[in-house]
C-alpha cells in the first residue's frame, strides 16, 4: 500500500448525490471528472475486471463470442433504422472537420447488424452470438445517482442472430439462466421482471435488485417469481398473485441487466437476410442482452456499504483483493507472509507508517473480505490474527494461514 496510487478522503464530497458516489470517491475507487462521468482508479478497475471476467465466463458458456465495436458511429448507419432522427436528445451527434456527420454509440444494434449482414449468408451460419464490453455515451438530461445513471458508462451488450423464433426462444431462456448465474456470482440478489422495451423493442425482461435508491418500481409476489415493472403492471400492492396464493408487494429497485426479444426490428430495415434450407431468403431474428458494468459496481455499494459504520464488505468474488495484511511494526514477518500468500491469492499489504487505528479505519473502508493482522500480540499468541467480514477473529499459524 506504500506504493499504491491511493488517497482516501475523510469528508464526503460536497457534490456526491448518492451513497455509491460518496463511497467510491472517498475510498479511492473512482474519480469524478464531471457530472455523469467517472474515471475508474486502480481499486475501481480491479473490481470492474473481476465482474467482467465473471460475465465473460457466463457469456462464453452460452456460445457468446467476444468482439469490440466502435464508439464512432456514422449517421448513414443510423438512418437505416430511423434512429438518428428519432433520438437526437439521447445520442451525441456532431460533424468532424470534413463535415461528416457522426455520433457516439449509445447502443450498438446498427453496427452489429451491419457486421453480421456482411458475413452471414446461409442458415448454416446460424445461430451467431456476439458480445462486447464497451463504453457507451448517452446525453442524459440529468445525470444523477453516481454511477447508476451517467453520461459515459461501460456496458456488456450481447446480440444473438437466429433463423427462426423457435431457435431464438430456446436461446433466450439459456441467457436468462446465464444472467441469473452472473448476478448470483457477483453477489446481487435479483428479480426477473416483465417490462416494456423502451427504445429497443416492444417488451423486455429486466433483472432488478431491490433498493430504496432505485429509480424503478416493481410489483412482485412474496412467494413466487412473478414480477412486473410498474410501467406495465397489471397488479397493485396487496393484490393476490396471479400465479400463486402469494401477496403482491411494491418496492423501489435498480435495473442491473435486461434482455430483449428484438425480432426483425433492426434486421428488416437494414436488409439483414439469409438463405434458408429451401433456398428462400429470410430476415434474421435477433435478441439483445445488456448488463451495466459500472452500474453493477454502484449497485454493489448501495447494497453492501454500511454508512453508519463507514464500512464496506465487498463480496469475495469481486473484492479488489482477497486478503489484506496489516503490519503493526512487524514488517519482516508481514513481508514473509505476503510472499507466501501472493502465490495463491490476490493480496495487498499495508506496510505504511501509520497508526493502527488509521490502518484499521482504512481497511474498513476498502472492504477486503479477509484481514490478517501481524503484531506483537498475535505473534505472542502463536501466529497471525485473521478477521473475516462477519467479525470472526482467530489466531492461525503460518501453515494454517497459507491454506486459508
């Protein structure tokens, strides 16, 4: 930590409008550049990369292939679907020095269809599933809630292409399960919620995490998996669930992911076709699947940060480090332990010249799941003091700690 690019703040930033913004800035995970625009600092990028890898594994497991599309989008491509003229308030649009009209990608349906229509010609080429982790730009009228609603943010967006609706339906269900795996692995409890499609399709399904700071409101059953976004709800709080004997509840929630059946909404106007087994030309059937990466980080903070104790408890799967060693005037012993543990774990050692109280307070803020304290007291007791997130403390020997 003596070498790490990290400066925590004691005071809450005056312009922080949410728990996630306040915590992430104070703890040194992000830096606010301007309204709705945040840089990921080394700690924040560590959390991001762990979330990204979990998602990559689950998308690969459902036959996704990773690519990287462009931020610059030509007007001509968006004119094919009519969205250049329809969404000028959402898309950043401008001219370059040659007078060519360009936009910054706020979503990537147009470009992915353009790529696929040039490559896929036969039913034998289908299905195809392509995804990316890419920065998006949306001209939010009022960026707010820290990383929950920004003007620049990172998203995982995946697109699938199918020969018919039957194949699409089977795949859609596979992605639903993959998304449930993703959120379970990163530590978010989500509800699968029926919703409108907004600017993308007639309908969608959302993955919502209940939180008082959420901008959405969802109606859901207290016994089964029935859930609807309030914008399309056919029920109200207190109603009997239409699927079971449960009671409908209403809560605020944060949308952390969504999946859309697109049909031929984009493929038809862009003439993305293939030749089927009978030699007939048909339009590709599409699906779209998104996860807000930086939004996921913000949601984790809203769920796991305890403002009363000024303490963060990152889920183990996405924590910036697995273990934090705190040396209390025992740098030689701590350094030896660090060299042992770093062979198996992602470890950081607090070797700075600070008081014990200051080190512990900052450790609470960083939220590393396992803390190992090396001190005169612990060594006299036979080893190292290991502290878990739930506050459990125990003294372990060097051999026991190496297999923690």
